[in-house]
């Protein structure tokens, strides 16, 4: 009897893990698809709103606000090298977000 209960418990655990793993992979696929569809059109960095900047992968609320603050204080950002002058954005992040933005 104990073996039957143990086997049923293990089966239930295995099913639960599989269901959660499937849901997680589905969410990840949807997220990648959404990001790909949004990147088809580049965001014009110098005229973007906070909401538009937050949509760029790698930019959160604080870094997006830092970009807006930098533009307000120093004028338009001309290239990825100048983007690294924004507080919180280094070479790696600038390279990561450059495909998603236009500096025009």
C-alpha cells in the first residue's frame, strides 16, 4: 500500500513539473516573439517617450529615464559611443540596444 501511494505521489509530482516547464517555455517563446515584432521598427532614440524606451530589451525604467535626462541636458545622442556617456549604460549595454534604436 505504501508503495502504491509513493508511486502515485511521484507520478503526480512528475506531471506537475512537466506542466510548469511547458508553461514556462511557452511564456518565454511569447516574450521572444513579442520582442522580435517590436524590433522590426527601430525606436528613434532622441524623440522617444519613456514608454517607448522601456520596451527596448535591456533598458528598464531607470536607464530609460537616464537616457531622457541625458538628452534633455546634452542634446541629441548621435551614436552608440555617445550612448555610453549616459549614467548606467556601458559598452555592453550600448551594443545590446543599438540594433533596436535609431540615432536620427
